[in-house]
C-alpha cells in the first residue's frame, strides 16, 4: 500500500493535524476528547438498536464485521485491515468536503474519504455538513459488499468523465449519488429497507424513510433518477428503490454520454413529483412537505 508522505502539521479550525502531500490527513486519534468518544458511542448504540428493522442486511453485516461498536471512535488503521482484505478499499481521513475531482479520484482508486472530526453533543440529530459519524457509520459498512464496492469505484470513474463534460452532466451524476448512495432504498423479503448513508446515519430519517406515508417510494430508473431534483434542507420527498445491488451496478454500466446529451434537452422533475411512467411502491401523501425550490 502506498503510504502518503507527511508534509507538515497544519493548524486547522479544529486543531493541529498532520497533513499529507495528497491532501488527506492522519486521523488524530489521540486528540479525540472523552466527549467525542461519547458522541460516537451514543450515536452508534442508538442506530445499531434501531436499524435491524430498517436497514438492509448487507449494511448490518458490514457494521458488525468492522466491530465499529466496541467502544469509542474506531481507528481507521484497524478498519482498513478488515476493509483492505475484503474488497481492497481503504479509508482516508480528510478535513471535510473535497473538490469534486479530488473526491472522484479517491473513489476511482478505491479510497473513501472520511471526515476525521465528530459532531458536538448538541448536534446528535442534525448537522449541515458530513462528519465522522455520517461518513464512517453511514458509508463504510457497505464497502465490504463486493458489488456495492465496485459500484462506488465505477461512480468515481464516471465522475471524472462527467466533470470533463460539464456542469450539467455533473449535476445529473450528483443526483444519481444522492438518490442511491445517500438516500437509496432496497427491496427485501422483509419489505423495503435502507441502504443509503444519509438515511442510516439519521435516526429521524431512518424511521421516516420506511414508515412515513408522506414520501413517494418509486422503482429505480436510471434516467428518471438522474433527471430528478432533490432537497438538501428536509427529509427526502421521494426515495428510489432498487431490487438489489447488481441492478444498480448493471444499470450504470453503459456509457452515460448519450444520457447526458438527452437530459440536457429535457426539463428536470421536481423532488415531490410522480410520473405516469413510474413504478410506484408508495404514492406519498405529501403531508408536511415544505414549499420551495429543489436542487
Ligand atoms: N457508466 C458511467 C459513465 O459512462 C459511469 C458510472 C458508473 C457512473 C457507475 C455512475 C455509476 O459515465
Ligand atoms: Fe455522504
């Protein structure tokens, strides 16, 4: 494995952190406070107890295989032992959100960037930017699933291509990430279950995404998803449902270039709308839906 060269220590607004030449940092494990570890333990326990009735089995299996709940914030090096052996992915610590091309390059090379810092105790239920709990608990368990792991890498490669094509293509691809990796649902024998990281890392949305009558739940269709706006300020108004990870991987295999061209000429679908062509599992009641612009 290539160990990045450590160039300098850097004073950031969250403390003094070793920064590598690659822009990733070293997880400053020793600098986590008791409060930080307690926040992890509290959130971990809360979601681990809730999710058996809501999350898909692959996610729950991944979580347990990592032993992320053994007390305190996990060390990335320990998780990487398990992850590397299973699917060849590895976690890298970062300060926060990355420029698109940098993020795509990480994914294309089977590196998943994880924010090293964790939210404050008063932010257990909501914060506006991804922290360690969202990134690690939400995203990393499924990287143990071989098909999902391959999908994430393919997404990274696709991201570089979309970036080169232009901002509209990038927006279409971002919507795909949003409605699958972040907010995806999957059909199982036990009913609809969650696989999206944005849902499993939120207690409120885990229950809402499965139990609420308000949102639409619609069968996954690649172009429909890539053409659908989304909300960043509320729970989702529509969730897209896959049959299994193979469906996701296979549907996204073909070259997207003609799709980007087609979508450039069509107007996007609003987050709350249901189309006559949709496979509808649940037509939402829209109760409590906020008015206002989608992304
Ligand atoms: N097949 C896509 C393309 O040609 C790449 C991709 C794969 C995008 C998987 C997203 C997910 O751009
Ligand atoms: Fe995320």
